[in-house]
């Protein structure tokens, strides 16, 4: 996984579209306020959107909302779950990307390569956009995953699903 803070490095149309929307909502402020975000204005992006909140100390990320296409690709709904409890094999990279957006108060973009359930490699781009709530402190994130029109089932998340399997579903 690689990341950057310059939107010019992104090739993903939905990431660029969300960047433009985020930028339009911040006006002259460093960050847009969460209340300025109107889901009806970004309706085509909603299936690919994540909304997360930051907590500190220690810094943690909890997912508040997961778009339907992201849930379908990962094979699970991450809503209400903490990032650091979900991904034990990513070396804390996702946590680092969110922390960078939180501490530097800038969007973070990147490219991820993950295996599918069929063993193929799959690449997609993401964007993590910090949001305030009545001030200058980052309290939430608006994020997007742009799969480039393809949404395979991803092995990375599916393999780690076991601890989160609902009690009424049998183990593999």
C-alpha cells in the first residue's frame, strides 16, 4: 500500500470527485464541518463511502457507516467496529493513514493491492478526508474506496472475518 497527500497523483474518478466536494464544503476553513456534508449531494458515491470517527487518547478509528459496495467487496459490514480490531495483518497501515489525516488535517490518498478469494491481485484507490464538528479539531472522516468499476470479494478481510462471525452462523 502506498499513500500520498497530493490529489494530482490519484487516477480514481470517484476519489477526485469526493476531493472536489470536500474542498467545496470547507470554504476558507482548513476543514469542512461534518454538518456541511449532505449525502444527497453525493448520492452516486454513497455505496463506496465510509464514515468513521476518531477518538483520542489513544487514537482509534471506529466506523460509523459503510457503503453497500464496500460491504459487498469485503464480505462483511464494518459498521460500529474499530479499525485496529479488524486488520491484524496490515501492519497498522490503515491506522497510520487515518492518523495522518487526523494529525495533519489533510486528505490522504493511496493505492491498495489485496488478494481476492480466487488468489488474484486486486488494486483500488482510496481517499480519507478529515472533518471537524464546530471547530478545527478532526473528529470524523469521510472516506471512499474506488474499485474502478470492479468489486470482487477480497480475501484479506474475508480471511479475518472469523472473530466477527455472528453467533447464529456456523464457523468455516
